[in-house]
């Protein structure tokens, strides 16, 4: 039985799961995806922290990607689970604003961070001798801080506008999160200003980064093709194809969502596409990197061997101590 307990400013999230056996199946699936994303991203962060051979710019950026993905899925899925279990689909005005703020900040930061990771691979493959200078620790930190700052500024602009306009229709948002575009369909004023800011944001966070990704990858593919070393070609191809897979999974749904005319999209399509970049991508990113990156697999083996060695040494020490006692 659904219990809303609404105040005059509360919103209602329609959610993703219908009240049926199919809805229950998708709910269980999303919970499993959520738990997998938590475990895999935490494991990736811990692995990069523990293995000194992964203390390089590429894996430092990868650890930041895992942090963003971890926060991204944690901003959305727990509320979905709570709504389904307790039948209370309402969310407070402040809660909706906070969720929207975090969602947009993390989405923008991830889009820019993926571009930084492409630049890292471009320098590593095309200008290997310049790599230590161009991808110094200072440069990595500046890239990460810049991604967070630009994502935060963009998020504040969108959220501030969305939560300062009057809503005169039903407060039922046809989505599973407080997405500003879905909320503005309930507004009782012309939202052309927001649509203009969406165009500007899309250009800054999707079009420009896409160009910034496409151009370096052209150089990377050319450099890989001209490599004389088969082993070097294989390693570069493996690393770059892994990152290209991650970029495609994240950018493709966003490009369709924000560049396709809103009049030709349906709320159902928007929700399905949102599942890709809010739920599936945070789970898939660490899995793709761990399965297709030989360095990560090697680090995983070394950490497991180290843990097993420490465990054996501890057991031997305990046995020796018992014999002396």
C-alpha cells in the first residue's frame, strides 16, 4: 500500500518498477547491480591504493572515476530501493534539490574526467618521452579539480533555476530521480531560458569533450598502427579499447537524451536511457577495466598473493607462539 504523506512542496517520483512480478524482478536486478557496483568500485580504489605499480597518472585518474561512480549510483539507487520497499514515493523539496545537485555535479565531473583520461592515453602513446612532464602529479590534480569545479558550477546553475520557478501542476515527476528536465514539464511558465542553458551545457559537457575525445583517439589509432613492436601494439590497443568502451557506454545515452529533440522523446525512453548512465555504467566501468586491463589483473594477483602470504605467516607465527607457551 502506497503512503505518500505529502506536504505542499513535496514531489512524487513515479519510479522505475511497476507493481507486478516484473517490477519485483527488475527491483532485485537493480539491487544486485548496486551491490556489485559498490564492491567493484571499492575494490578498484583499494587495489590502486595498495599496489605501487598502479601509482601512475592513468590509474590515479581511474581511481577518481571509481569514486565518482560510487557516489553517482549511491545518490540514486538507495532512494529507489526505499521507495519500492516502503511504498512511499514522495521526496521533499530539499531532498529533491540535493539529489539533483549531486547527480548533475557527478555527471558533469565524469564527462570531463573521461576526456582527461583520453588525453592521458594520447600523450602516453603518441608522445611517450614527454609523458612524465605533461602528465605530472600536478597536472593530474588540476584535471581532477577542474572536472569537479566545472561540474559543480554547471549543477548549481541548473538546480538553482529549476527550484526557483513556480510549479502549478501535479508534482508527480515521471522519473526515478529528481531530473531537472523531467521536473520542468510540471512548471507553469515558459522554460525557454532553461532550454537555452541546456544547449550551452550540452555543448560544454558533451560536444566539446566528444571532439576532445575523437581527435586524440585518431592520433592514438594512427600511432598504434605504426608501432613496430607487436607487444607494445597489443598493450596500447588493449588499454585504449578499454577506455573507448567505457566512453561509449557513458556518452551514447547522454548524447541521445540531450541532443535529440525533446518533442520526439518519451518519458519511458528517457528513464531507460538514464538507467545506462546512472546505474549500469557505474557497475560496468570497474569490471571492464579489471577484465581487459592486464596491469589491473596483475595487480589483483599480486595483492591476493600478498594477503595469502601474510595469512600464512600469521598462522605460522601463531603456531610457533603456541609451542613456546
